[in-house]
C-alpha cells in the first residue's frame, strides 16, 4: 500500500490556493475536466511530493450559485504538517490575513483553517521551541 493524497472540496479555488501558498505548499499538477465541470489541483510541501493534498473545485452551476454542503469542515478532522519554525509559519500566515485559531503558546502546536473551514495543524519539527510572545499570551479564536 502507498499513500497517494488527501482530497478536500473547495468553494473558492483562488482563496484556497493563496491560503496553501502561505502555508508553504506548492502546486505540483492540475487537471481541468470540462465534461465533469471540475478542476483538480494537487499540492505538496517542497521536497515532499509523495504527500499530496488534492483540491477539488466543482464549478458553480450555470446560474452562478456556489456549491452547497461544504460548510464547517470539522467533520473532516484536520491535515497536519511539521514546520521548521512554528513562530515564523504562524507569523507568515497571520501577515497574510489568516486567523491563528489555536496559537502556538507551547511552541509546539498551532491550528488554522482554510477558506473552506478545513482545520490545519502545524507542529514544530524536532520538538517544542521555548514559549515566546506574542504567541504565549494569545487566546484561542473560534474552533480548531
């Protein structure tokens, strides 16, 4: 058995791609299926192409309404990534307009959400960093 990818449905492909770019993932391939009216975009962390996230964007119906049924994202669980520097990663995301739902108060773990509400866990690679401000004093925001 070999891991291939995790698929998540998205309602705004551009917003989702901006989010994952801030997270550090890069597009490795894309497939547009005109007949099925959907686009698949595969993302991976640099140097880790074997662990992909597949974004599935179902094109809106002709009346222009957005797809339904993608709210919440909590029923999915979360994606998890090890990061070289959790503080730098959270700062980059925050500077890009992303809410840090569970700040890395412990220097080890943080949670953010994609534009579609998918929970993303960030874990400090090689063990926790020393607690540091402003993260150590930050409260949780929303659900994660």
